């Protein structure tokens, strides 16, 4: 299984438009972060988790020519607003599989009504196949994917476990019974927004505590704000098995 970090930034990305913060002015490519998303590949299958407003750029940068589906964690704009850019895949492959909570589909159907309409579509509009998911395992690409249910402040969000790999973003609260689904992981990816506490995201201290609780062999931090600091400086402070993810990083499990 290969994982490509398509984006590792928070909702505004890094650099933030108009910001003079030192991290936003950094020349280090690892300090430049698109909106958070990953590409997961196994056995010739390719699935994207979330497609934010940088989706087109991410697909071009990753040289991704095929996706078998998109799996959504939740409905916020930085995780969904690239949906229109599935068109080139639709033109080549036909209908695109989407996996999401019922509430997420309701939001997508409002924002992208022209995609989900049952009426005659404008030429060039993509078509999708909806797979409504709940907090129970589902199949995609021949494997079982296990949702991890959590809270993003008061909003329900899903993380996902793919075999020995798990991806959790925009988490603030993960109940113990959900954390137990993460036992015996090779790799955990978890959000770590900044050092200062935040109402709807793990900060660095909370993310490291969660990693210590779950005890994966390796962990990667994502959904990173410029306020966390320079990539190289933060990495030096992390435990030996914890890494600050960066855009276009690829790992194999």
C-alpha cells in the first residue's frame, strides 16, 4: 500500500494569502501546504480521501491518472470543494464512486446540485455513484475499510483504517471504543494544528498524547497551520517514530 500526502495544510493552506508570518514566507518547499488530502493505492486501486479546493493541482502534481473513488471525512469546504474537478476522470472512466455519511451527501447535493440532479444534465457534468457509509466497515477496492468515529468540535467526522494504515483528520475527540479500532497499526496519520489549544482540532500536545495511547509503529502529523512553526524546527522536537508530513511525501506500508 502506498500513501501520497496530496496536501497537509489547514483550511487556508500555507502560505496564507497576504500573510507576512515567517512560515508563510519560508522558501522551504516543506513549509508550503495545500489543503489536506491523501491518495491511497493498493493492487492497482486508487482512492482519494477528501477533495478540497486544491484537488486539480494535487492530481496534476501527483501525476494521478485514475481514481476508483473518493472517501469523505466530512463536509467542510476544505475537504469537498474540488468535487467538480473529477470531470477528467469521469470522461475517461465513467461514473465516479463516492463514499460518505448521509449528512455529507446532503451537503454535497446542495453545493453541487448539478452533479447530483436526476434531471437532464448540462453536457460535461460528471456523474457519481453514492455509497452511504455509517460507523461500520465497508468494502472498497477489495478490502475492508473501517470508519473511526470522532468529533470535530460538535460535528461528527470519520477517520478511516485501511488494513494497517489509518488516517484521521479534523479530530478533537475520539472515544475510547473508537480508538480501540486503531490497535496494531503500522502507520497512523493524525491532525496536529498548532501548539496552542484549538476548539475543533488536536493541538500538538493532544496529537502526541493520542499517538502514545494508540501506539502505532510510526505516526505522521497533518492538517498543519503555519502557527505550528517551520517544518524542520518542529521535526527536531518530535519523538523518534513521529514525523511531520509534508506535501507530496510518499510512504509505503
